[in-house]
């Protein structure tokens, strides 16, 4: 099956002005690759600041003014250049943004959902979609500041699924929701995947990712460190020490967290970004490029993995 | 509705207190001025030839013998009753003079205010929208150049070009020299107001455009515009539906906040063009130690500025749903 989304060696950097007129490129996403097949939910898991939101915005061609992007993004087998992304946004590709501040504070919910379209048809669709997430018709006449956190979250999701997209980029869609609402939303994602859509499910919650997704891509400080199928976790087939640490930190694992913190962009210039925290770190881990390579039915960026040791 | 009235009442009260403070500050400054009213208005030579009694009468007229506190309270007492006294220089009621002068200045200021507001907004929005491209650079270059140019210098430059070299506009005053009031046409008045109004507008535009540009960039970089684009809204929809809506509040603040700058600029522009407006009257009152006139002008202009801010606050309540809805719920 052809992937609906294919991201290859994606890098995103920011041009920053330091003291005076010195400029420097700050690379926040480096050599990120992943694929999403139709009918599949792929989770992107990473801690705060690992570049998850930027990945979603980059795919849509909506990076900030001072950002630049390298690598390639293929949608449905064809390169997704800015012009094509602009045509597909809101139609075939939709975004569930991360927070309430993604709603225009001065516009009612209904007006934002309708995007300026008029007519009975769009009104009907808005009503139906809102109802699906347990929101009443009156929600449409409310301003964002009048919504509770959970209501706003459901409005954001409604807006993303209004158009029956083929690719959904869901950026942390469920925090702040009760278990029932969250379950309903995840269930709905699964339903849409069954209908042939691809879902990129962005979250920092590995536990949640494992309950809904087919595959998990783990981000660490802007790099993909591992791609594993959801079943690899329970069966102990994980390839990267960071993924193993994440898995162990879950309540169902040993519940031990790895010490230290993820480095800031640009803090570590070469070698493995996880090296300072890695229990298995060796001399060759701290220099050169660590390649992202296939391992079993997944991918890994680690010198310890079997492929490299042969 | 009750909430809005309460809000308006509070604002009005604050405005009255501020007016009081401003008049007191103007009084104290004038009192501390090193200019001697007799010396400046009558002249050393004339004073020398006067008798002691005559000089005492004059000193009493210019208020030199009354203690400052008493003088201010006297003024305040009658001002609260609506009587702003007589101008010492012109020997006519202050309000009458202000009325005449304001008539000349007001439409100069209003036209400059509207022109600079509209033009500034459009240029700023265009610059923000085309950030980094040539229209932006052009507009920003123009604004930086203008805002680093003193108003009087610009006024002289315009005067030189249009009145002296090209000779297409009058060099000063508000009506043709020597013409009697009945024969002055509207076209005459317009022609005389163009240069001062242009000076004021040109300088006002720069400030408003630069601020509007920043706001435009903020809006375009906002999360809600990102999401609007992610939903597939077109550029024009982003500009018209989200851009203008979110720029309206800061634009109102800027526009009404610029009243004070327009008034300040008019003092200088009217001086250069010998335009008999309020600004010019303020200068002569200040230099001539005409306390009642200066206080009158101070209070009136301050009231204009505060009035502008007050209107801006009320407009907020109409435009911003966060204020409007909250008020409605109360
Ligand atoms: N406009 C910007 N300019 C410079 N750096 C930026 C900019 N936007 C994001 N970054 C940096 O990029 C990195 C990734 O940011 P991103 O928002 O993608 O994180 P995230 O994984 O979504 O985090 P979270 O879970 O907190 O949402 C961060 O280190 C952040 O500081
Ligand atoms: Mg994020």
C-alpha cells in the first residue's frame, strides 16, 4: 500500500539574531523520517520541546517567518510543496491544533467553523459535527473565551473533521478531557482510519499512544530515535535506550524515570543526543552522525542496535 | 447597560480629576517661568517712562501681587462656574478667543487626524502584510525618515517647495492678506489650510503606520491565523475576517491616542505657517504670561485628548466581545 504521508530527512531550523547582528541557524528538527499508511494511526511521542508541533505545522507548510525546512514531504506519493499544501489544507489534510489559543478570540465558534461559507448545507454539517462531540447548537454563538477548556478542545476537533479529510494531524487532541470524551475522540479517529484516512497522532503520553496507534515514532530533541510497532513495547523488542526508558517510566512498567533532561536545540552538536543520559553510552556515541536505520520491522538511531553490531 | 453607565461614570470622574491636575501643573509651570509679564508685554523702555502708580496698576493687572495659591483658587472657582476669565493679552473672554481659534484649528487638526489615521493604517497594514518585501521596505524607510524629521523642519521644507518655488499655495495665514472677512471664499480657506494640514498628516502617518505594521505582523504570526490557514482559509479571508477584526482594537487605541500628538504638532505647524489657530494662541499666551488664556487652552486641549481616550474606551465595549458579553451578563 502506498503511504498517504511520507516525511524524509526533514530538518527545520530557525534563523536567530543573537547579540548585535550575529545570526545563527538553530536546528530544532533534524533528520526526521516517518510514514503514515492509509487506515493507520501513527503516534508521534516525545517530551515537551521535542518538535512535535513544528512537525505538524511543517507538513502543512505553515512554519513561522524565520523558519526554513529541508528534506522532503510526500503526500499521496507526490511532493507536498507550499502551493499544493495550500490547496489541500482544510480539505484533504486537516489539523487539530494543540490549544485554545488557536481560535480567533474575536470570532464566534460558528463563524470560525463555517470559514465564511454561507448556506444551509454548511450550517447543517456544523450542527452535526458538534453534536457528535456532545456540543449543543448554542455553542456556535459563543466566543472562545466563553468555552471551557474541554469544550474548546472539542470545537478544535470538530473543525478538523468537518471536511472528512484523508490525513489528520492531531496535535495533543485529548488533554483536559474526561476519559469518556477522550475515548469518544480516539474512537472516532480509529473509525476514520478504518474508513481509509491516515492519522498522525501527536502526544507526549506513551500510554495513550499505545492504546490507539498501530505504530509509534519516538522523537527526542527533534530527532526520530525509533519507530516501533505498538506490539513491540509489551513484547520487549524495543531498540533504543530512550524508548526503553520511556516504557519503563510507565505505571505498567517498572515506573522508573531516567535522570537528566532533553537537551535544548543546538546544545549538543554531534553524536547521539541521548548520550549524556544513556546507560549504555560508549566512546563512539559522542561523535559523528548516528544514522537512522531499519531494525527488524522498525527503525532506530542507535549504535547499539543489532544491525550495526554485525 | 447599568454596567456600561457605571463604567462611563467612573471614566468621567477620572477625567475631571485629571483635568484638575493638568490645570494645576500648567499654573505651577507658568508661575515658575522666569519671564516677567511686564517686561515682555510692555517693554523695558515703556516701563522706564512710567510712574510708580502706573506700574503698580499694571502689576495688579498681570496678577503679580496676588499670592499664587489665591490666584489659582480664584481661577478654579470661576472656571468651575464656567467662567474662564478674560485674556490679559487680548482683553476679551478666554472662551470667546478659544472658540474662534478652535474654529480655525479644529478642521485643520481633524482633517490631519483622519488623513494620517486612514493613510497610516493602510500603509502599516500593507507593510505588515508584505513583510520583508519591497513594499514593506519602502513604507518602513519612509516612516523612519519622517519620524526622525522634526516637524518644524518638514513644515519649512513644504513651505519652501509649494509656496516659494512652485508658488501654488499661500505662504501663511488662514485667509488672504488684507482681504475683508466677507470676501473670503471657502476655496481661500482651504488653500491656506492645505500646507499645515499636510505637515501634520505626514508626520502623523509615520507613527501610526509603524505601529500598525507591528500589529499586523503579530496577528499574522498568531496561532489563530495559523489555524485559519490550516483550515484552508484564503489570504483575503485571513485579512478581512481575522486581520481587520483583530487590528481594530489596537487601531482605535492608536488613532485616539494620536490626538495629543496632532495637537502638539499643530502648535509647531501653526507657528511656522503663521496660521491663527489654537496652537499659535497657546504660544503667545505662554510667552506673554497670559495666565487665564493659557489655562483655558490647556484645559480645552486636555479635555479633547481625554475625550478621545474616553470615546476609544466606549468603542472597545462595542467591538470587543469579551467586554461586551461580560457587561451583558451583569
Ligand atoms: N518561532 C520559533 N522560533 C524559535 N524556536 C522555536 C520557535 N517555535 C518553536 N521553537 C523551538 O522548537 C522546539 C520545538 O517546539 P515545538 O512547539 O514543536 O515543541 P513540542 O514538541 O510541540 O512541545 P509541547 O509538547 O510542549 O507542545 C522548541 O525547542 C522550541 O523552543
Ligand atoms: Mg506542541
